[in-house]
């Protein structure tokens, strides 16, 4: 029963994450031509194609996709399979964390960080953007939370170390390639990770996310994709160091 409850919480949060990924760029006017009056909380979910409001049962996390047969109830346009897959995966990851950490304070903290990192990963993949309204609170949370590094001074050192490494790395790459590769969102996320991990773990974090980024960026380079989002690599390296 506990497992189902945790899974359900995870899938509901994942559903909200998918909504936020679609709407936050419009709400914060990040897009060049944002849709007016489109907010995270309003209006209710609607079909992107025909703009008709979706029926309540289609919004049930994971199961709603199959109840609607993967189509809009009005215009019958296909709904992307990515939504139920994300909801299922996040629910499953939530259960896995509960199995390992139980009903503890660390479990709650890890769960919250997991949800934030999944949101940042998805929005960076879609928009090549890491919103400061999320990365900055994550940074301050790391400075104030002692769950993963008890020494507050080491948390400050960790944040500073990650900031310097990512900032200098981008400046060096930009200089060598003679192009602008500066990404403030990536630097902010890496700095936030350092604040949570502390100085000792930050070294491993930088190594982890660098290797992860190299591994998944290489195929993109093969297909001549110039800009590859770094947020997913930073998020994965960060979370691995928290476990």
C-alpha cells in the first residue's frame, strides 16, 4: 500500500512537471512569441491542436493515456507517448528511493531534489534553458540544508569550487573554439549542486557530470548538432553523488 501511494505521488508530480515544462517558458515570457494568459495553474489542460479542454479521466497520471486511447477526445489527434512514460518512470524512481531510504527525512529531501532535477532536465532538453526561478532556490536550499554535508563552510566552498570550474571551463572552450558557449543556467545548476554536496563530494560531481556529458554529447556531434544541453548531465551527476 505504501509503495502504491509513493508511486502515485511520483506520477502526479511528474504530470505536473510535464505541464510546467510546457507552460513556464510562456508564463515567464522566455519565448519570443509567448502564448498570452498561459500559466502553470491556468487554464485547465487542453489539446495543443484543437484547444478543447481535456476530459478529467484523460488527466489521470499514466492510466489516462490508455483510457483516452492515446488521442484527444475531441479532434482525435495523437497524444505523445512521452507523457505516460515520464509519469511511470518518475513514479517508479520514487518507489525505489523509498525502498532504499524508507520513511526518513533524507528520503523526503532526495525525493524533492529528484523532482526538481527531472524538471530541469526536461526543460533543458526542450528549451535549452534552465530557469533561475528554480536553480536559485535550489542553490539556497543547498546552503541551508545539512543533510548531505554537515559543515556549512564546506557547503560554501563546494558551491564556489563548482562555480569556478564550470565558469572557467566554458570560458576556455569558448576561447579555443572562438564562439560563445557561456551558459549561465548550467553554471547556476552546478553551483547549486556544490552547495548541497560540499567541497569533498564536489570533485567527484565534476568528474561524473563531465564524463556523462562527453558520453551522450558525442553522438550529437556525429550528427553535427552544435549545441547539446548540459543540464541532464549535471542533474544526473548531482543526483548520483547524493545517493
